[in-house]
C-alpha cells in the first residue's frame, strides 16, 4: 500500500483521540487503552490525546493500564496544563501544545487520527466534520454516516428506505411529552408491550428502560431525556440478539463481515443488556463467538450487516446489531459506527473468531484510513 499521507523518511504518526463530552466518556477511555496497547510501535508513532468531559483537548498518558476499568472504577481524562491545538488549514498537519505563559510548542505532524469517542460530540459527525475541514485523515465513518448511525430515528428511516427490515418504533420529540402526554401515550400504546425506551442519540445502553406497563412510560421517557431530549421507543422483537462486525474494503472492494456473535445475559438481575451488564458485571453475561446459528442464518446476518453498512455510507468499521426471529428473519436493531473496541468487546472478538487478531484489526483500520482520499469521496 502507498501511504501518501506520510513522508517516506518517517513512520506515519497516529493521534489516538478519546474521552469526550458524552456520557460514554469512560467507555471511550477503556477503548483507547486497548488500542494504545495494540498499535505496532515499530510501524507507527503514537500521540495520545484526551478530551476532558468539559471539552478540553489535552496531552494524555500513553499508558494502556491508565485507561482500564478496574474494580468498577471508570477512567476519566483530567485537565492538564498541556492543551492541544489542532491543524487549522488543509496544508497544515502540525499539532501544537499550548501551556500557560509559554509559546506554543510544536509536537510534529499527524498523518491520521484514530477517534475512539463514543456518543454525541465525537461519534455523531461533529468531530468528523472538524477533521474534514482541515483535510486530516481519520479512522471510521464520515460526517453523514456518523450522524445517521448516531441518531436511531434517522438510522431506521434510512435503512427502511433501502429495503432493510427494521422493527416498529415511535419517536418522542423534545417537549412533546409536556405538550400532549395523552397523545404520546396513545401513539406508543399501538406498539404493544413490552417496550424499550431509549435516548435517540446515545449508546452503551445509557438511559434505556424496559417498560412492561404503560403507567411507567412517562418516567422512562424522562430517564432517556437525561441523555437526549429526543427519545425513540421500540417494540420488543422476539428473537435472539446477534451482532456482526463489518470492516471496510480496500479501494473499490466491498466491505467484509465477520462471523456473527451472540450476547447471552445470564444474570437475572439484568432484564436486558444494560450498562452494568456490559461493563461492570462480566460474570452475568456470556459472549458467544461465533454464534450458534445455521449456515443459512449466518449467511443472512452477514448479508444484512454489509447492506446496512453500505446503506448508511459507512467507512472503516461498524458493528451491526440484529434480531434473528424464530422464523429465521433478520431484523436490524442498530448500527454502531464506533463500537466498543477493547480486546474483550464484541467487535474485535468477532473478528478474532474470523481469523483477524486484535493488533491486526487495529493495523487494518489504520491502513484503510491512510489509503482513502481527503475531501469529497
């Protein structure tokens, strides 16, 4: 591969970017720890940059252990005196550090950013737009695909428009519950029970409530609105929860799908795969890779995953979550354009089962990002 972004006299420099302003800050930090450990330091120079919960960009510790979730402790990017300044123009690749009372200090050029942010203000197209303005290459989906993938309402409309199967849902817009709670309840009641009430633009199962009684609907909407004023309410689908990793193709090649995986919540304290089950109660969850599916079901899941990736216009990577019904139908639940990426997360585990190790996966994503052109594509 011809890595044109970096001069031949030096290794490409990767900015590993993590943290951020969303409620998924700690999960982003944990993801960064895995990536920092896996990057081949003989092939790449690495610059670790964290974004504090207040949105400050700072030099971060290049120590994977610093960002791990240990004994329930969630890592966080702390503000430091070394604030990072990004390139401001298309002909500029230099990253600088500004410290109080000091002249800006040049850290050198950055060839590609590996943005490991989850949720709003990082995974939703906002960060991607900033990098596009400066013609900086980056790993993962572009502006539109990131925004569509983040907003479950828009995502379902796009997927349905491409003929992909999605389940019944309703949307509660900001302020709607206050204006007309009766109309909201009547519209939602048509979906049946149980229901899943979710923030429209959040991940990591934050703010999600399983509702089995419509009397609890308003409270569940309020919980979701703590994370996003826009709420999506989904009808429960009877079926197995299956996930599939998608990896972009090189050049004009089509994207690739991993073997599917399945999440089995075994602890009765969790009625679904919530935040605690995902990150704080490993013993209560079983991750099966590959999933115990028939050959036909596996093929159908992989086909739907690639079609979902293409419908949204993704690049680099995505995890597509589906339901496989007892009749063998595959229904798309959602697409995640920056899935959890620790070595123990489903996305890398599915690729491990498909023959691609975690370090190889990290390297492949960097190669894909370095290959693709900047600007419109």
